[in-house]
C-alpha cells in the first residue's frame, strides 16, 4: 500500500546512526516486499530483531484438502463448526479451521474468545474479515483496533497477536490467507499509488497503528508459518516455534508504506447503474490469482425493466466463493443459505439466482445485504472444515428436487 506513514521516533536520515538517550544504538530493520523492489518500511528496534535462542517444530492445524470432484456447487454452514462454548477457549490463530484452499489462497474460519499466541505468517499477507466481535491486533508496528465489519490486512511476516475484547460478542473471523500480497485493485490507483477519484474508497478510510507498542520481556515465543517440506509439511507449509531473546514489540518508531491497517465495510461506496453491474464493481482488494469483493447494502438498478438479481453466469476462469455476513441476500432465497453460510460455485458450472428469486426481486430499489466474495483463478479444494459442515442438498435446489 504505497501510502506513507511515520509513527514514533525515527532519525532524520535513513540508514544512519540513531541512538537512545543513554547512547545505545537503535537497530534498524528494513521490512520490504519483492526483494527491495516494492513497498517497504524501516523499523527501529531497542533490541536485536535477529536474536533467537531456540527453534522447535510447530505442528500446523490440518491443512489437507480434497478435490471438488465430481464437480458440485457447495453450501457450507460455518456456524456449525464451533458449537456450544468451545470458542471461549479458542484463539484466533491456532483455532482456525481450513474451509477452502488452493496454491494461491487459503480460506479459514474461527470463533474465538482467547488471545492468540504471538504469530508471524511468512507465507503471504492475511486479509481477515471480522464478522462479529471487537478487540485489538497488537503488532510490531503498533496496535490496530478492530470491530465487526472490519477488514484487517496484515502484511507478510508481521509479528502480531490477536486480543479479542471480553466485553464484545465472540470474535468470528473469516481469514483470507494469500500466498502473495493483498492490495487495492490496480485500476483504482494512480501510477504512483494514490487511490483515484473513481475508487470506492480512499486513504482516509484506511486505519494504521497510531503509536508504537513497547513491551518488555525476554525469551518470547513466536509461532511462524513458512514454506517447507518434509514429514511435518502440509501442502508445502510448515510451522516453527522461534524463541526470541527480547520481546519483538520493541519498535520505538517506523516509517514507510508497508504496515497493517483496517478498512471498514461501511466506508465502501457501492458503484451502481441503471442495469445490473458486474461483480468487479464490488472489488475491494486483489492478490495473485484471486480478488476480494464486498457486497454492501446499496441502491440497485433503476432501469424500469431492470432485473436486480444477477443473471446466470459461467465462471469460465474462476471459482466463486460467497460468505453471507448479514442482511437478506436476494439471489439465494429458497436455497437454505443464511448468515454465516458460504456458497462455492466452481468454474465449469453455470450458476445464478434461485428461480423464484428473479420474479421476487422485480421492482426492488434497495438490497439490504452484506457479503464477502473471493474469486480465484485456480480451482479451490475442500478443507476439513468444509467437509464437516456441508449442506449436501444445495446442489439440487435449482431443479427443485433432492437426491
């Protein structure tokens, strides 16, 4: 995100001596993407960010996947994954359950009440949608508060910890984990990286940490997910437990264009027209081989003969995943889909509204719905969570029969 921020104390000139009042030297760390060729930030540590005293294996949660074969549209009921009060002892990192995944993205879901361990994803950026709950994400850059309806974007290799609020609803988090980087769509950016006038949001809507977070401590364990192979590997990923000599939250200041931030769905300005607009108008982020879209409450098509719900369409190049967050999603009425559901409509399958939803939508001028969509350009496979919460009747609902 090429939008410069400066937080805390930094020296007047980069890569020069920067000392504390007692004369001790601050340690400068460059955190940057694409081999010094893309966005970066400079962080100034009190300790040595490379000083580890131990490394052990961290066995990752189940990341194995099953092919969507024979080809089927799927309905997944995510609320079934966390029953009773088990969420009270679940944390937002180790408690995640894999729903869908491919070589570019993994989509997980978690309901949590406990703070997470310190964690670093060294595989790719994470874009986490907060379905419900509130709290903070403590990071090496500072604290990022979050609330229901926020996207929390965490750059690759950001050391952080999720802390749900005890006074809020359970944290229900929809985790979109990239194998690369997550950014605003390029068509909304100037050649220098500023969000343009026709973009559905602007830099004022992005909320970064406001001040450094300084924590003392020693022998601090950080869970790290990274690439690897061998007996502990799952889909080319492995985990390690690194113990640091000093606390990683020792950054007195930083500046640059790489940092965590939040973006709230209420700040997304829907793009509408006389007739039905295609899904790209709802796009909020992009990554390598997938995009993220937000379907917000909005006025709908105003041509006198408009059909407000989507036309039937074939995703010839992509799989489409819709997470139904809130409201009354018009196109899926009569399908069994409700809040917390996911629909998967794979490439090679033509899909669209339930037949009864088309006539029912005529004359509507407003849709009260909130959904998060991920479109991928490689086929998605089913994680263990998808297999545990599938509505097996969904595929036959267009035909009006069950198998």
